[in-house]
């Protein structure tokens, strides 16, 4: 997980993409697309926003 977060911060890509895809695939009736978390800076603080993959 730490490597995934490090990649998100250095490569500007959403974190936990595999987790989002596995969670959606395991649902008997998926009702939404898979999600990941994208990092951004707001007022000098690291924040994460939910993004559709």
C-alpha cells in the first residue's frame, strides 16, 4: 500500500486502483464504476479526492 501511495504522489495517478477494481468485481451487482484516490494540495496540506477510474 505504501508503494501505491508513493506512486500516486510521484506519478500523479490515483492510488488504490487495484483495490477499487477488485471491490467492484466482487460485488454481485456493481452499481458504480471502480474508484481510486487522487492526491492534491490545498492550503499547504495533502488531500485526497475520490476519482472514477
